[in-house]
């Protein structure tokens, strides 16, 4: 008899959508599971395309409110998705209900209704990332989100995370709970693999140093820019910072060797972006769970990483490390990689070792105690 799983993905940020959809699709393809999914879409941030091959009878989609007041109400008590969850639970009678995407807005509901042992919860950020904002509204929302995460961790008996350090810490905090480690799913989609779109901002460039991803304070892009600007040896290489977020124009100034692509990149552009890069840099100040390594490893690129625990846990022959937060250490390692002295390194196999579907399915079988 198949195990019935109802996955819930109420968050739709650019990182959460590929995370949740990869897990949903991978387990849907395994004969031991009967998978259903309840997801929330918001404009261009949607699960519609990534889950378009899923049986419509197994995929339930809710649209995020368009108007400000309704959005605010949703964040504090998402009536539409709570009602949908209760309805689908009665109809499907799932063996497992798994909240995949943080889902902080469920916290008030879970305070009023103690979740049964069939509920599972993925812990993304046990400790909040650094936030660059002086807005009282932003700070208050962030505190509410962190409160919601904590409530859900406290209320659920079954927890999982894709961070080894968080896994160890969760076991200490909750010694009597079922806590498992599950590998982070790959971000590499079929659209990325087969991408044929060119990045227009880079039509005449290649062999550049690349940072890709949403640009936030905790990602350390300011450290990367300073390390690059401090080096005469790196002037022969351009630095490309691709991804929506902080623009750091105050640091970049008029330096034409730094190309800041401050927009969302289509999956079909990613192949071109990575293929033409000399190496990739992720100078994060902190990293708990991230899929950015999967793309660099898939395209067989050397990767320069800060020595934070998550990156160390997912190191491969393609990885080189520098001291987290140390501009000089980053500069020295970038100069070494830019010189090409280690270009003969065989980078094949890095991706399959960590991001195979087989590994992902085995992890979730252990989590759900399925043989």
C-alpha cells in the first residue's frame, strides 16, 4: 500500500519554489508514495509551471491576495489555505502532512490546534539571517516570521533540515522529537539544463568571476566587491553579480569591470551565465540551507566559498574555501583561481554525489520510516 503524502508549500519566494517542487516531483515518481500538493502562487512567483506535469487531481493551487489589506490578513491568518488544508485532509486522508517552505503563517492556527503526529515540518532557518533595513514595519514582520518558525518547530513532533549543523542543534533542543537530516534538493531544472537564452548584459563577455543569486546582506557580496577592487591582479577579469536585490552602487561606483545584473534571471538564461564563467564565488556570511552549489557543480565550475558549516558539509573537489568575512583571504583565493593554476582539476562527479534523485528519495524514506 502506498504512503499518502500531502505536501504544503505556502511560501513562494524564488528559493522556496524550486526547493519544494523538486521534492514534490521526485517523490511523486517513486512507487512507494501517493503524492498530493497544496501550494500558493503569487503573480510570477508560481508553482504552475514547475508542477505542470503533475496530475491535476493531486495538485491544489491557491492564489495569494492581490490587495494590501488582504495580504496583511493572510500573513497573520491565511484563512484560504487553512480551510483548503482541512478540506483536503478530510478527503484524501493522508498518512503524512508535510509543511515544506517555512509556512510561518500557520503558526496561529497551530497554536489553537495541536498538530497530530502525521505532521512534518522542514526547518529552514533555525537562526535568522542578518537583515539590512531600518523600516519598523520590515523589522516587525521579520520578528513575526521568526516567531512563527519557532512556534511550528515547537508544535511539530517530526522535524527535518538540510543543514548538518542545524540537524545537530535541533537534536539538542528537542531530544524527544523525530529529527532527520535530508539533503537539499537540486535547483537544476530541465529548463536550466536545456537553456538556450543568452544573457544580453554579457553578450561580449566570458571567463568572468561570477556571483549568482538573490543579493542580500548575509550573502556577503559587499565583501566580494571590496576584495575584487583591492586586487590589481584581478583587473584582467570582470566580476559579474547576477541576481535581484541590493545593488551596492556605492561600492561599485563607475567601475566598468563590475557588471551588476539586478534582475530576475530566467531559468533558460542560467546555462549561458554559468557556461561562460571562469569560476563562481559564494562569500556568504552565513548559510543554513541553500541550493546554489547544485548549479555550480552541475556546470562543472570551480567554486570559491566562505568556510561556513553548510558549505563545508557540501564540499566537493570543485570547492575552495576562504576565511568567512575576511576580505584579504577572499582576495588571495580569487587571485589563485583567476590565475588558472588549478584548472586541471577533474570536477566531474561533484553534482551526482550530493544531488541525485536516489539520495533524495532515500532521505525521505528514512524520514517517514518507509521501507
